[in-house]
């Protein structure tokens, strides 16, 4: 086995890592760290701008992180959208569902599916 690429992702404060932070009383500090490291240029590269995440039933999410949090993609007020409902152009200009965990993507050296951002 040969490793020829290294992808660096920020630990997202969700699920197991988020629970660990909460149990250690470090969640607020970690969130403040991410917010203070906000880099607006990373907004251009976050994966939710170019990719979708699809669960095993075919429902779509703006990204894998949102899928893990149970935050479905929203389109025209629908609570969730199935892949078969989407047609070309449906998502042009469609708002992305964002929450505080998104600071994990926009922080300096934040996350994307392609590794660390700016
Ligand atoms: S966590 Fe937020 S910013 Fe990051 S890819 Fe998902 S929706 Fe976009």
C-alpha cells in the first residue's frame, strides 16, 4: 500500500467528536476557536457548493455533515427532497442549510471533501 496524498480535515464538532467535547466541557471553547479562525475565502470552496450527499434511501443533503446531523436539503419549502424529484437546474441559487458546525468548514485550514481549504 502506498500513501501519496494527505487530506487534512478539521474535526467537526458533531456526533462523536461533538459529544466528547461536551462531556469534557470543551465544546464552547472549540466553537469559539473555529469562529475566531473564520476565513471568508473558504466560502468559495466548501463542498456544499458543488456536491450533494445522498442517503441510502435516496434523500439528498447539502453535504455529508448535514446528512449526519439529519439536516436535509431544502427546496421550495419541502421538508426533504428525494433524488428522483430533482431536475437539472433545480438547485441553482438554492439556499444551503447552514448551522454552527459550518464554522468547521470556514475556519482557516477548514474542511472540505478535498482536504484542507485556504
Ligand atoms: S458543514 Fe456547512 S459549510 Fe460545510 S459543507 Fe456542510 S453545509 Fe457547507
